């Protein structure tokens, strides 16, 4: 039987384990991506492990989230990152350059390699044939040191593409259709591998939009083959020698298959407040929209912005709409300026803001209460925009532009103009003044890291105790995202490197008293529903609760990255054996787990609810490695104790 593309890349990089769904495997990591709001912790972990130089082939730190430097702590973090990067052998992308996933695609990514990134949208580069996986900062620090990456081998789902997109239907609509079918939970434990005759009609930028948002399905990754279309992309980037062909075998075996006819895709919209609440735009109510945004790592590329510029040329943004753009890379902005498209946007009344994540995580452009915002981004979890009861819709840049013109949610097919097609830039300059190379190994020895007062790490957790007890500090529902647990937003993002300070904001929007209560009670438990911790990779959603004394989370199910983060910081990730028992636990209940050490080995834990005099069984989905590190209090202590394998 032939092999999938994913299987081939994993086999070439395999360190240990059998490539069988459900088994833990370890692979060598070629590229590591970090960014400014996860990167400070990555470097701090790297230092605590005792490392002083990267072991991966390439590592890049992207200052992309806190580009506006709204608070002094933001720039303080950037200075720490830039100095640490230089010393440890990591490239630094200055806070002017754009969003990491897109810049990596333009300057570094190589088909057939592996990449791990401290950001959940790392699979973006899967669109050019990289096996790219998002992870928590501690896992990334190990990978950056050359220790590889451990994960549970996913099932490989073949998404078989046929047909060709019709005018006004876009890659964003393809991935929204996938979300409609698969839902935000359906990609758990899976990698989506795209194949079929439909591939040839999708350029690289369309492909990365699709792989980028595989994350919203909870997938481990998504990948496209590297073919002639990819070769063309490497030619325009001026890196033709980095291209290599990497394809699945013709008779490749897959665990599941999805058929997707591109010609049947129509403009889609995800309604507030989950990325899978998707319906065709033509069926949605024509509600008034007062804010429109195009940007983010998903839709801020040259191809997206040029399509918007073509729609806006000679037209005006509706008087009641505030339309702004965050380009994904400075290169896109430069190119659009050279070609006159920037002028078209500005003349139409579009606010072209900085190349940054910005509003995608509530850093600026926070919608007003009662207003509706339509965004060509990837997530619309409630509150993520910076206002807790926000109403955010997700759609393509084309639907966004049409809506900005009319002021109501609009199917772009109703505009009396020709549909723009997705066009790549004619060239991508490699001489980028905002990409700073690391110092040589010899030169690095004399360099000092610039550490501001905002850099305040947390001590690792103690070894696991045999009896773990505490109150239920909060009980939450299904699909709680890490944005709910540890909100982003400008005022909180300033404290990503200051764990005592950021821990004051855990569950800040859902329950502003949470942190004070957790501290006063000396910690306790969190009870969650299905898909607990979906969304971002931010390990702060585990690290800050750990700092507050949280001992574990009991949920119906967990999202992949958050589950690893909980284990990595020594918190028990328990799932109800009988999901109905969720109804028998309330906030304030006193819980005790005895014989924890033995329970870790068996991966089943009996939890006693003392308040209701009722015991119930829970399980923990733990690999043998995770069992060991959980007992030691987490991955940091484990790595220091066991030492680290070095990449060959
Ligand atoms: C996001 O899109 O939520 C982020 C901000 O990029 C996060 C990273 C973080 O919170 O540090 C992600 O996706 O992992
Ligand atoms: Fe940045 Fe938004 Fe992409 Fe996250 S999803 S990396 S916040 S642009």
C-alpha cells in the first residue's frame, strides 16, 4: 500500500514510536517558530533547561502580536526577545515585518521539512508541504534545543478535492465549508491531507488559508503536497533551490476520506460566536454591520488585499462602516503601494493599519456594545475581539469588502462587478531589512540578554502529591477556548512574561473574581465541558492557573494543545468516564483524589465529591512519557532530569 505525504515526512523524521494512530511518536524538528507573546516563555524555559544555542536547523522569533507596543512592557518584551534571539542562534523578525506564519512562508519554509511553532496557526505552512504543528511554549523550547517533538500520531484524513472554485468563491469559503461539516471538535487527533484534481486550481496563498484554519477544527495539522504550483511560488520568492517535490503515492492509504467539490462551494459566513456556525451568506439575514476587518495570518496576504483593492477601486466604504485592514506582511503592503492598489484602498476610505495580528486578538479596533463586526480572520470566540459580548462574523475578504460597501452582510455575487481572482505577487523580495540574523556561535558568547523588570517567570510545580484536594473553583460549559481562560486583549498581553501579574486575569471576562478566589482557597479544580481549551496554543492558560494553585481540570474532553500544556505544567487533565457526572459537580464542591501516584500509572482516578458525598471515575489520556513527567511536576523538571537528545 502506498504512503500519504504526512506518513512520508514523519517517517523521514522519526526518532521513536510506531507510526500508528494513537501511539505517541517523537520526530525531529527542522524549523521552530516563536512569536512575541509566547516567545518570552519559550526563551525562559530554554534557559532553565540549561540550553544556550539552538539545536533545530532554523529558529525564528516573530514580533507580530504586540506591534503597536501599547504599553512599555511590550517593547521591554521585544528587547528581551531580540537580545535572546541573537545570542541563542534565532532569527528575529522586527515588529514591523508582519505576521510570523506569512513571513516564514515567504522567507524560510521548505517543503518536506517539519516545523513546530508556539502558535496554534503554525499549520499555515502546511500549504507549501511542511508538516507544521502548533504547540505550547515548553514543547517548543525542547524542539528549539534540538530535542524533537512528541505527539500522538493522528489519523490521516484525505480531503479529496475535485472541481474548481466559481467566481466569488474563495479558499476561505472552502475552509468554512470544512468547518461546517467537521465542526470545531471534529479535527481532534487528525491531520487533513489535501489531494485530488482540484489541487491544481489552488495557488499557494489559497492553500495556506485552508491549512491555517484547520486549527479551528482542532486538527493536529493540515497539509498540501508540494507540486508544480508550489515550485512556481518558490520561483517568485527568489528561493527556487528551496523547492522540492513531495507528493503522496498514487495508491496512498488514508484513515478517512472527505470528498469536496470546489465547484459547489459558495460564499460562506461563520456567525457569532464559533468558527463552525457556518451558513451560506445567501441564507444569512442581511444584518447591519458597522465594523469590517480584513487581515490576520489567514487573510492578510497580498492576494487577499489585492482582491479587496480591486473591489473597492472607485467605490466608497459605507458611511456607517469602519473598514480597516491589517496586512499580514510588510512586503504585501510595499507591493500594493508599488502597483497603486494601496491608493485605491485609501481613496475608498479603507483604514490601512499596521502589518500585525492587532484586532485579531483584541489589540485595538474593539467593537462597540451592540455593534456587529465582520472579519476576514480565523476565530470569533466570544470576547476575543476585546469586548465580552461581541458579535463577530467570519467571512472571506471578498464578502468583507462587499459588506463594507453596502453596510449590511452581503453576498459578494450580488455586486455588479467582475469577481477578482486570487493573484500572487510578481516577486517577493528576500532582502528584508526587518529580518535580523543571529550572532555567530563565537560572537554570541559575549552577548548579554536584555532583561526588563517585566520578565518574571514562575517556579516549576512540585512533584505530584499522593492526595490532591481542593474546591471546584469554576464550572464552565462546552467549547471553552483559551481566549476565555486567559484572555488576550492589549491590557493583558503586556504581562505574557510576567506570570504573577498575568495570573490575575485568568477567566477575567467570564468570572472576574476567579483569580482572587483561587488564591484565597489555595488552588483547587476547574470543571469543564467538551473540547475544553480549544483555540490558541498559549500555555499561559495552564501556566497561570498552575501559579494560582489549580491542581487539575476535570472535563468532558480536551483540545489537543491545551491538554499537552496542562500535563507539561503538572496539572491533572481528567475526563469524566460517565459524562453525566458533570451534572453532579458544582462550583464550591470539595473534591479529593487519593492514591494519585498509583492512579497516574493506571490512568484512571477516583474523584470524591465530599460536598455531595459522591464518588466518580475519571480517566487521563496520558502516554508513558507524560505519566513520568506528570509525577515529576512537569516537562521542565523532567527534561532537566532526563537530559535532552540532540538533533543529528
Ligand atoms: C491566537 O490566534 O489566539 C494567538 C494569539 O496567535 C495564539 C497565541 C497566543 O495566545 O500566544 C495562538 O493561536 O496560539
Ligand atoms: Fe495573529 Fe490572529 Fe494569526 Fe493568531 S490568528 S497568529 S493572533 S493573526
